[in-house]
C-alpha cells in the first residue's frame, strides 16, 4: 500500500441516520487509478474472507476505549456527549457505549464487513490531477 | 460512569446536570435538535448560517462575546448534518452570565439586517475558501450527491450551493429560528462545579419564560438500498490523483454500528 498511496485513510462520520464508510487516498505519482483501486479492493476482500484474530480485535477495542476515556476527561466533552446521547434518546447511553464495543467479536466484524463491502453498495470518485 | 440528573421545564426544555467538583469551571451546553438534514432542499446551509448568526446579537444583548469574556468565559459552536451545538466554559461562580446569554439567544435573535449581511459574507467566504478554491474541496460535495439520491445527507452543512446562502432573506432566517430554536427542541447540559438545585433555579429563571414552539416532527426521506455501483470522474487542478470510495453503512442505532466503527480502525 505504501508504494501505491502517499496517504490513505478509512473513516466514517458517526451520523445518526445511515452513513457512509469511507476509504480515500492520494496516489503516488505514476501509479494508475486502476492499480490503486485494485489494491484497496484486495484489502477489502481480505477482511470479508479472513476472520480477524481475536487479539487484533481486542487491540482496536482497547484503542477505542482509550479514546473515549480520554475524551471524557474534560467537563466540556462530557457536556457534549451527554447532550448528544440525550438527543439519541437517553443520556445514559453514554455509559453503555464501552460495553457495546466490548461485545464486538471477530465474527461480527466479518459479518458486518460482508454486508457493507458489496460491489452494488459502492460509490467511487476518481479524482484526477489535470497536471 | 458519568453520573447526571435530568429534569424538564414546562416549556419542554430538557436539562441535564453533571457535577464535577474537581474543577473551578462550569460548562453550559445548548444542543438544538436541528442539523443540515432538516433544511429545505431549496434553502440549504441554514443550520450552519445560524451557527454564525447566533453570535450576531440577541434581542436584549447586542454582543455575545464581550460580556462572556468579561466574566472569564469562552465559547464556540458547531453544526453537523444532525445537530447544532453551542457551548461556553466559564468560572462556576459566574455561571449565571452564561444562562443570561444563552437564554436570550433562545428567546430571540436581534435579526438585524447588518448582522445577516455580515454573517452571510463570512459564510460565503468560508464556502469559497474551503469548498471551491481549496484543492479537493469539492470532493465531498460530489461524493454526497453521488452516494445519496434521497436522504438530505446528500448536501454538506455548508450548503448545496453558494446561491442558497447568498439568497437567504430575513424572513427565511426568522422562520428557521422559530421553527427549530425553541426550548422544546433543545437540550441544556450543565457540567462542572455546580449543584443540581442551583441549576434548576437558574434554568427556571432564565429559560422558563421562553415559550415553547410547535413540536418538530422529523420525517426525512429514507435512502433506498443502492442497487448498482456508481462512480464519477473528476479532473481538477490538484497535485495528486485521489481515489475516494464509500459504502453505505448503518446509522447510530444499527446493530452493526460498533462493529463498523471498529472496521474503520482495522483498515485505517
């Protein structure tokens, strides 16, 4: 991937209504769009076809947990979160969030990846440099 | 575990209090249940324009920033496709200043012609700077309109077009305010070195007299299941080619939401 993309990122916006999972990257000069696209789709096939190691899943859960705990340290972020979860229906959901992550298993990840990463569900922007 | 207490005023304003006595500060946070997704498709960018207008003076207070700063407070706000959030942090002993400021904004804005002109210009400049002139700045505009055909996530918070902001009239602005910026469409959260009883009294005193508005019933079009892959070619004056792919995922209440969030961590 490092020889293909000068930078690449995977993220989502955490929207209330159904959102978008995004993968975007800037291509190394000289690499074609087709090669870059193929490389990303191969990574995606992996996560659909190979079940992740439980340790690897625990690692990303721990990382998420530490991000949440760090955010919750300031009274400002606690205020934002309480308001946001109350908007979702109940501020106490804020206290249940960690548990929701801890429940995620490698099988759930694979199953969710298979649901999302379907060809008919994909939107692609080929953004070419004119120069 | 974050402890909090919750009560509701007669006008529908929900109030949450979280006490933390380890800090001398307090935060007053007002979330309005309105985001870019609630906009009229022909008048987009309003939720975000309001984020700016809210600092252009309210009915009894000509400037917002100055009295807050004099009380040692600071403030900011953000708009998303789902919500608009205003907050200020202030020494806890001066918390009533924040109640005074926030409640006057909820009561009514000043709706001055000058403020609308100024903020409209600011937002138009922001639009040009970040979404037109910046390299790749239009990518999300294009991606949203490619990925969404029905749901209002198809436009960005800045607006679907510059013209919508340019053409905003005072009537539009007032209508938007009195539809969404009402106590029954807001959540007030106070955190920090405060007592629930004290917050109750202040909330009643400052927010209690504000009249409730008509209940807002959100009824947004659902995005139909995508049946075929879609793509778009863009050519622009940017340094490198960029590949951007998106896939529809579940919303905040989807059972796969947390697994999806972790997938982005694994792939990221």
